C-alpha cells in the first residue's frame, strides 16, 4: 500500500487543449488490463525529453532520441505510444525493428510520418516485444482518444505500481491561465539519472523549442533525478514535456518572468509526480526525505544524501523502526567526500538532534529516535558546516514485501 498517497480523482485531472489520450487492452503481458496508451498532439506542440543514462538503454529510448533529433518545423512530433508489460530492452536489432515498426503502424493510422511518433515501453527486460498484439491494439486506443482521459492514461502505463499517479494544476502568467497535467509510473528499479520511471507532462502554453529543451533538464535535475528506491537504474526511463501551444501564454526565452513562472509550475508538478513514485515504492511503508545542508557544493550534498538513501542497512532500519542511527553516520562516511571533517557534522531525525559535532549528542535519547522512526514520514537532516550548498532527495524504506514483489515479478 502506498505511503500517504491518495488515489487521483479523475474529475480533478484537467484536460490540456491540444492533446488527446486513448488506451487499449492489447494483452501485451496479461489479459484484461489497460496496457497501450496513445497520445495525439496538436501540430502546434513542441516536445522534449530526458532519458535513462543506463548504457543498456532500451530500443524505444534509442528510437525516441533518433526521432527527436530528426524533427523539423514541418514534421513536428504528432503522437506518443506507450506499452506496459514488456520493456523491449536487451532485445538487440529485433527490438529496434519492433520499435520502428510500432511507430510506422501508428503513423499509418494517424496519417503522419513514422519519425513523428515517439515510442515508450516498460515491463520485463530481455523478452521480445509482442509486436502483433501491440499493433492490433492501436485502433482501439485511437478510437477512444479524448482530451479528458488522463486517469485511464495513468492506469495504462502501470507495472508493479499499486495505483495510478496523476496530477493537475493551473497557474496564471501575465493574467492568462495555463493548465498542466501529468502522469508517471514507477515503483522499483528507482535511482537518479533517472529512476525506473516514465513521466509525461503536458501544458497548453506555447514554448519555444530551445526553451523547452532547457526547461526539461532543469526540472528533471530537481525532481525525477532526486528520487531513489533501490539504487537500480532502469533501461527505459523517460521524462517527456509537451507544450501544445494552444494557450495565449508564450515563452520565448529563459531570462524572462514568463519562463520563471512556467519553471515553477512545471517543477512543482514534477516533484509531486516524482514523490508519488517513492510513496508507491515496492513494499514501501515509509516516505523519507534526506536533506544535506551547509555543503561546499550541491554535488557533494547529493553524494551524501544518495549514500544514505541507497544504504540497505539504513533502509531496513527505517522499516523496522529501529533507531540504529550509526548506520546513517557510516553511510555519510563512505559517500566519497574525502576531505569531510566529521567532527563538525550534525545529524537530525525530524526534530531530534542525534549526532553533535560528529558524535552522539549527549542529550539524545533513543526513545526520541524511535518515536520518529515509527512515523510514516521522516526527515533526515545532515549539516556539514562546510558552506552554503544544500540538496534534498526522497526515498523509502526496504521491506520484506520488496523482495517478494521482485521475486514474483515474472510469475
């Protein structure tokens, strides 16, 4: 069960003018479940994305990069196609051919070029993509294309997720309202750069392509690249931002008030979607915020935060509500910050001051630590006394259920 994560309410997911969504039950891996999603975009839309840094990246990731690089003003991206149940990763030339064939099949149905389609897959690695089933499901997906279909879209991209992840918001820029709606999926193989996740966000603002390219990298660095569940980086991670260009708001440069307002809105929604992934982490019972402050630079702060959040010993202690907090100090010590002066380090667990100047705080009582550890949401705060930089990441505990889910995933 997800940690303090209410189900999205379909009626509260706001349609974004210029994008339609349709789903199908194609039987990619299991019968009677939504497993194919098509997003059709207005010709005015600009599209950009960031992808996994895993060298073994999946065939659809390779094709997405290829098609984004090949786009021109007269051949914009017109549609996205996503399947769940099969990652089409570790599938060699046959996998690439299947990804290209998926694009070609959808392009024929939408009367555009195959290079105007972006494919995405998620699911089991090292198994051939059932191309015939995917292609057979495309007409059904197209037949129910609707602008207000975001809830079904979120359902259609789930794998081990226990619930769909979706959210909307509206903001005013220069007196004009823009809408943003997004969906994400992911529950395991979650590590920064990026997580095991897919994220899709659309806004009706009109955003110049170079501006959107800059925006997605800035936002990903402070949202989807700040979550970790198990330290594994997937082969298929993708975060896509779409600006349909149907609203009156136009953003043409990054050094403008319009960009600043758009950035804040996209970042806020992206962080919400990213945190949903952690809250729904496989077997998770606790949502943990790790903040490292007073560092020399953001890089070292992140390095220490990730070291804490990736540690199986730390994560299992949180699951057990066991204030064995020396494990956190150990994780800080091996994080790779070679000139760290641990005699100046302070560690807090929510409001409890645990370690003072590198040693146990004389006023710390274990019952106070246990009180915090029993909460479903916990903040770990580390102060380095080295500068003014800071970084925050989000993670969860590691439970028996995580092992069960991943042991049974292919059964």
